[in-house]
């Protein structure tokens, strides 16, 4: 690629907060960091927000790149890597020196400086393409309105363009399954019946994908994919609906698939997605209690999630770490009450279960460096986590540990994430071909008729 074809990417602050190592994602193209971005990172790094760590990582990354450079070299641009000639250059641009042409939003002085800098760079480097990257939708609209020609989102970690394309973990056949298949090779292994079928019968199959046919109550799960052939395990919807854990029975076939995956010792990672009230948390907790207390498959239950807004600063709350985490894990404690509401003494039962199952509540912010062995891990509210945060948890899981990640992509609270960039979406796509994982979208709201009506009509 010659110099005229190289693009210049100007990064907004939220790009480095979303992916602190984003500067290495542009290959042969050049990267410019406005001075305003460094000022905003400096303010954020000392804050109590959950992105303060990402700001510090981004600052350290830039410091590693510019450590031995002179001010003139930093302004002109230095290679991102001395060992890879194909990589472009990175520079810091003093955008506060640019004469203002954009004056809108007096309370958004930083955004105004970035936009003015973009207009200057666009004219200075013409006809080379200068692109502003920002995850702020309104910033993209303002940039276009101000005269910036090229504005885009950061998509290097975006595996799909539309969340509606996200796999649900199962495929529902519109016509009768066996009429479509005809003859096939079948064999019995223990209590399981396996069928070997041509791969052409399926649309983009993957390991542990469930197959459903409501007309014949057929249900199966893909066991292996070997070239032109696929081996499926015949389960049957009746067997799925007869699954139970800690007294909980599935109310629909989607919950049956979820329980089947969570109770399978060969599956290490189960991803549950779906609307509010579809049963994600109660199914996960029931499966955890069943396998820890009744079957003794795991030594403990570890429940974790991020603590938004105040991130690592949960110290102002009274009590131990577990007690500090309780406000953010109320959904889990509510679920425990629901599971034992018919007991003679609900409080006594819950106290006994907490001790018997060795249930521990941990913050995601303090999981780095740990190694979790022989535990059942519940990672709740995953839609608000980035891919790197979820990776932090999954890579902590050692031998004999199962992890259940659950979340609702319609309830993202983070201003830096969208359904297509959420860490939950990322792991669904990344792990769908991993034989040790299963993903199930729980369709339907079973919490109450009120919740169902609200989900459908609001």
C-alpha cells in the first residue's frame, strides 16, 4: 500500500476506554490521538467509575509507545512497532491550537476541540482519507453536521452487524425433521442414541446446537461435525421437559434446553440470553444447588457480577466483601427466596443452604490473578461487560469448574456498549464452535402475565 492509500484514524476517548489497546488494530494505517483525549483519560483514570482501569491501561500503552520519543517525533508520528514495518505511525495532535470553527454545546468543550481538530486535519492531509472513530452516536452526528466527511464506529471486536443475527443456540425446523432426513445411520451408546446425517441438511451447524421439531416433538443436540457428516444426539422434547434441578421443572422447551446444558458435566460454559423474566437466574441457581449439594459435583458456588458506577470502590458499604456485594446481587437472593418460599422457615433454610453450598459473592473487579477450582460460577448481568472483562473471569476458571454467563442484551446500562459490541454477544459468537460450551436463548417470559405483557408491549 502506498502512502496515498493509507488512512488516518483519529480516536475519540471512548474508543480507548472501550479497547485500551485499540491503537494496534489499524495495521498499515496511521493513528492520531488528540491532546483532548489525553486530558479526558487523565480525569477518568482517577475517578471511581468502572472505566478508570481501562483509562489507566490506555495511558500506560501510550507511554510504552512514546517513552523514548522526542516532542518533535511525537508530533510527526512514530512507528507503532519497530519490528513490523507493515504497521503505521501514531502521533499526538495538539488540537487546542486549532482555531475554532465549531462552537456548539458550550458544556462539551472537549468534543468541540476534537471536531475542530478533525476539520483541520481533514484539510491538512487532503486528499488522504482522515476518519474520526467514536462510539458516541451523537458525536458522529455532530461531526457529520460540522463537515467531517469520514466518521465511523470502532468495529474490530464486533463480530456481527445486527444483534438479530446472533445465534440463539438452537434451530427450529419448519417442516417435519425425519421426512426431510429420510434414512440415516444410527447407533446406541449407553443410554444415548446417535444419528449420523449429511451436513447439507443443516444451516450453519455448530457443536452443542439444539435441533427442534415441534410437529413431532423431536429434539436433538449436535455432538460432532466431521466434514460432510454431522452426529446428533437424540434427546426428545419429552425428556427435555422432564429435566429438573432443585425442584425446578422447565416451563417450556427453551428452559429444558438450558437445564440440559447446565446439568451436562461435559459442558464447561453455558451462555443464557433472553428477555427479563425468562428464567435465566432461577434456572442457573437451581442447577448450581442441585450439582453442589445433591450430587457433590462441585465444592462451592461463586456468584459474581460487575459493580457499576463505583467499580472497585465498594468499600464505603459496611461488612465483608460478600456483604458489600449483596446490593448488586439482589436478583440472586430474590431467587433463593423463591426457591425456598414454601419451606417452614424460609430464613432458616436459606441460611443453611448458603453454608451447605458454600455460596460466595465476589466482585468482578477483584477476580484478577485468582484461580477458581472445582466451582460452579454464576456470572450475572453479562450484557454490561466488555469482552476483556468477561475474558478476565473465564480465564480464571480452572479444572472442574463450570461457568454460567447470563444477560439480557435489551438492558445494557453502559454508555460505552451496544448490543453488538457487548461482551455477551462477543462470547456467544466466539464460543459457538467450542465443544465445551452451549448457548441458549430463553424465549418467552414466565415470571408473570404482567411481566410478559410489559415485555411484549412496552
